[in-house]
C-alpha cells in the first residue's frame, strides 16, 4: 500500500487522460500523442496507483537496494510504467530513441541531469512534479535523498511548505516511485558520455522495450 496522504484529493478516470484517437498527426512526430498528453497520462497513472488499481503488480516489499519496474499499460500508441528508484543506481546519460516520454513523481524525489547542448543541467523532481522528454532529450535520472524533516526550519509553514514536508516524510517511509509514459512505446535507447571537450559522445545503442 502506498501513502494514503498522497492519494488525497485524487480521482480515477483513466479514459479521460487519453486524447481523442481521431486527432490528426502534428508535424512529423512519430506519435499522435503530445508531451502534454503524456504528462496528463502519467498524472492519471499516479492517481490509479494510489487508488490501488495496480496493487496486483506491486511487490510485497520494496527492495531498498535493487530497482524495480512494472508495465502498467501497453498498446500501439503508448507504454506506461511504474518505476522504483534506489540509491547508487544511476541510469547513465541516455535518450529514448524515437519515443517521446514524460514522468510524474509519485513518492520520494529524483535528481535529473539533462544535457543542454553545452553542459549538464540539474534539477530535483519531488512528489507531484512532472517532466516531459521530447525527441532528442538526453538525461540521467537518479534517486535523490531528501533532507531530514528537522532541518526544514521553523514550524510556521504555509500550505506549500506543509505539502513539501509531507513529501519529505513520504520519501523517508516508502519507496521512491515514478510513473513514466513513452509514445510510441520504447524500442531503443542510446547512451552517452560527456567528453573533455564538453561535447556529447554516443557510446552505445541498445534495442530495448524497457525503460532505464
Ligand atoms: Fe529516460
């Protein structure tokens, strides 16, 4: 069971998260789904996980060392995954080949390193945060450890600060989880390293239908 606090206020209607199937293709993207669609779908996926819709897929206990993932939904347009993140298990810089992607953090926090074209930009994604990955997006995603609750300062908290406190507490008592969508479903990933000249060098490409 995943934190009931995080489920508060969410409703479940997975069908409403999918766009109309008659939508015409836009530009030359390989999918009719847009990044905004994927963000909405992953947000709905988080709601469905919290509502127990996928309890049959969840492990009996969360492994604090090894990562875990489960494909929640799959069709011709989209794969939806629930992924766990553990310390010291980075993914290496990678792209998603011909797939767009998006994620919503369900619990805990993630640190993303993203190649900007000149260097690596870093951001922290906390529970409820979202990120979309257009074609060509190269990043490395890692588990991120939150600060201890008693380091958060005085107890005069506004609503946003109170929500952040709940996020910290949730990350310390449960797994770090995120819901990811890929459209079309993932078929390959290329991996990269940053050279001494501050450029990106592709080191290998793997055919895979599973996310990092
Ligand atoms: Fe990725």
